[in-house]
C-alpha cells in the first residue's frame, strides 16, 4: 500500500512539494493555518507565480490525490509529514525565526500515528533538527524525525522537485532512511544521487550550498569593481576564468547581486548560528560577501548620478524589472526594487515594469509608479535601468525604444543585453564591470 503524505505549510515550498508528490502517485494532504490560502489551493490556484506549478496543482486536485485543509486532524493518517514552513529572519537581528517550525512540530507530534516519520524540509540553523527530534520523542515516542533539505530554484521549482540533482537525507536510523527511499523511489530509479547524513550535516548542506553560491556571485561583482577601476571588461574576465573546470562558468555574470527570500537571510542566519556555536571567525568572510552584494546596488545609483546629475529631483527614471530574478514574481529583498526606491527617495520620478511581479511590487512599494507595458514605462524617461533579466527585455528593439525616451541612456544592471546592438542604435550604454 502506498504511503500517505502530509505537507505542513503550503507556501512556495509546501505547495510545490505537495503537488509534485501527488503527481508521483501519493495521496497528499496540505495543511496550513491560513484558511484563505487553503481555499485558493483547493480551487487549483496558486497565490504566486511559478512556471508549470498551477497546471500541476490543478491536475492533482482534480485527480483527488491532493487535498488541502486547515485542520491538523486531517493529517493524522499520514505515514510521512513534511515540514515546509517558513524560517524568516528575525526583525531585530540576523538569526532565523523558528516560530513556525516549532509550532508545526508541536502540532504534528500531537496527531502523528505510531511509526510516523516527520521530515523537515525548511532551512534551519544547525542543531534545530536534533532539538526537534528530542522534543518529538517526548510528546510521541513512537514517531521519528529526519531532515531532507530542499534545493529549489525559483522558476524551476517543479523540475527541481520531480527531478532533483541530489537527495540529501539526515537520519538517525535505517528505518527513517528506508521510508524516505520509498517516498523517493521514482527519483532513485532515475539514479538521482542519494546522500545519507546525520542530522546536523543535513542542515549544514543547504546553508553551505547557499553560502558558496553567494560567494561566487559576490566574487564576480568584486571583480567588476576592479575592472571598472582598471578599464577592464568583467564579461571577458568571467568567460576566461569560467573555462577552468575548477571554477566553471555558472553564476559568473556580474550585476546588481542576489536577493529573494532565501539567499540573503540564509547566509545571515548562518553567521548568527556560527557565532552562537563559538565559530564566528569561520564565517567572517560572509560579512564581506553580504557587503559586496549590497554595494553592487549602490554602484548602479552612482552611475545614474554620473549620467544625469547628483541632484536627481525631477529626473524621470524607467526601471525594467521588479522581481529579484526572472521567471518569478518574488520581490523579497529584490535588488531592482531596492535601487528603484532609493532613486525615488532622492527625488526622481521612477516608473517600474515587470511581466509578472507588478502586483506584489506595488503592494510592497506603493510609492513607486508602475506601468503595464515597457513602452509606457520608458516614455519620456531620462534614463532606463535594466535590473531583472527577463527574456522579453533582452528582445527589446533599441531603435524603437529610442523613439520613446527623452534620454537614450541604458544602464544594464545584469550584463544581459547586447551592448553592440544598443550602441549601434545610438544609446549611451553602461554595464557594471565594463569600461
């Protein structure tokens, strides 16, 4: 008989995991304390943008394998419970807020049947899983806990869930591992790498991966600063070092840095946890990584002042992009919106366009102006900033666009546009790390 699954928390991670597991043939119930979210998902709708997810969700809801509820009792028959709740940064510090994780564990422990396995997928500080397992065994000695970190990329979440590049499981015994092997049997049949680890190592894998990625992104942005000072070209530098197999060419595109709801808060929480463990010096480099990332945003604003005026009052600035990355409507810690708000705060008239993130962006930053089309966004603009590398922006015709603006100045904050094409069309073109 197939295992029954529950997914606790139906945000981005939970909704994706629930729909994907149902598509593999499991009966899944998604649990969330937000009735409005449950109602939305039960209709086969998602309250955010993720390519392919809504179609998958609708198929699974229609099949009857996927249901949603705000009542934890509806999950009491589940063999495996996945904890997929958020771990935001606390308001007054760097550490992760574990309120939702702790509450979810308490709720699930109270209803879990004998032999049930609780599996954490949320990104948590190292040591959390062991603490939660000890608490679980106090409440429900017949249950067990494992940790199975997620490695989803926004814009590719469905693919990353159904066909992960590796599966990491932190377990305390063979039984827990065997249950997870049953859950992920389809992935194992595809020869997906399987890594068994202890609980603390499984927690560290996610934050270590995010820290390495952040380091690589900030490294190339640091090189962009040097290239600008020395008259070099960071795109050629990145291409050259990317041929070295020890380095690789992924994430070597200099620009305005990383954002979103995971990478920034995860590396900050990692630093906070290292300090608690008395190992803060080991992660001291992450402070500079964070600093370089924020500095990249300031350098765009410096270029705007250089091309327009130190006094930006009344200047019309068009911003292409609001989401922190393409193929997403996530505007949490978005470098694009951070830059837009700072320029608006300096007195400029800023208009923003994004193909998917207009609604969340306008809710978060109502002081900005928003346009429904690229043409409306750039009309009579003194300068245009390309800050999220959507495909539609790369395909813009610079000749046609030039007819709409007051000043044909383009700052490519993502090094994704064809510079020669824009120069040939008569634009003044700047990009970070290029002379």
